C-alpha cells in the first residue's frame, strides 16, 4: 500500500533571507517528519519532499503562508516508502545551475503551455498557428536515455550549464519553429525558455510543470519510456509509479 506522498515544487522569487529561511524550513520540515531536499537561493526555492500525507500537506500550508510562496504548485506521486534517507535544506548560488547570472526568472517568466495544450499540439504535430512544433529536452543526456517525448530534440547535455553553448551551436535549426522546452518538473525548461527568447528565438514556450505534470494530465501520450527522478525510485512511469523493484528496501 502506498502511504508516502512525494512532492516536487519550485518557484523563482527573490529570497533575500535565504540563510534565515533555511533554519526555519529545516525545523518545520523536521517537526513534520519529512525527508528530502530543499534548495534555497536568492533566485528562489526548489524542493523534493516525502512523508505521510497529512504532515506533508500541513508543511506545505505553512510554507504557502509566506507571501513569496503563496499558491506554490506541487507535482505529486505516491510510493510505499520515502525515497530519501534524510532531510537536507541547503543554500546555493542558484536553485538550478546555469552559470548565466543575467537570466533571472523571478523578474518574469517565459510564456508557458499546459499539458492539455502540449498534447493537442503533439496530436497535430503543429501549434494553433500551424507552425511545426519542436519538443526540446533540456535535461542531461543520461536522463533522456530513460525516456523522453517522441521525436524530441536532445543535445546530449552533460549538465544544465552546457545549455547556453548548445543553443549557440543549434539555434539556426530552431528558427521558424515553435519550440517547447521541457524537463522533469519545470525548473530547467523555465530558465532555458527565457535564455532562448533573449537569444532571439521568438516562438518559445516552456512546458508548465514539466514531464511530471504532463503525466498527471495526459499519461504516456507521445512519451516513450520513463522519467528519471533524482531520488531512490530512479524513474517514474506515466502513472507516476516507480519501476518495479526500484523503491528502497525497508531499513
């Protein structure tokens, strides 16, 4: 029986008190018996947490009481046991490293499409204006190898900070097409979409909530394989279930 709720969420928002917030977040998450990782930076928050449903939802209510995180949306999945061994709350330079400080999503998001729109475009192979749709995978190469959208562009990134150089090498191939950047939960494809727009590509969108949110709405439509996740489950299928045998053993 699946009794562990897993939540992934992020938000780009200015956090001037990251170190002070770290202490209160750790204390509150620990009080609720949660495991996982929370990353904080001046640019925002990125979290992956697991625990019993009521305590985890209570923690998220506490977090959303902070006006900076009001309405924070989370991607949900369930497992038999927590896929994390401990709780960590860390302050970093970026919540997702791109090494391009001019990209500041908190100052304004790139346009996003939801899962329903993405599926409609993929069903047709065209966007609502009739342009060819290109799905651009912004994840690392090893993640892509577990599964991706059918026909997606894969630049074989070693790490996300390789994305700017890869775009410079391939930008001409995307001109005149509608580009939808995607990743696991939305954080990398959001930065990538902003960078592409600043580089001069006009018709660029991000897949809101990434693959995990798409799975919630559309299941495995147009997706081949499984989605890699950075915890002990390793991958999730289109039903957001871990591969058989991938969950951690009971200690």
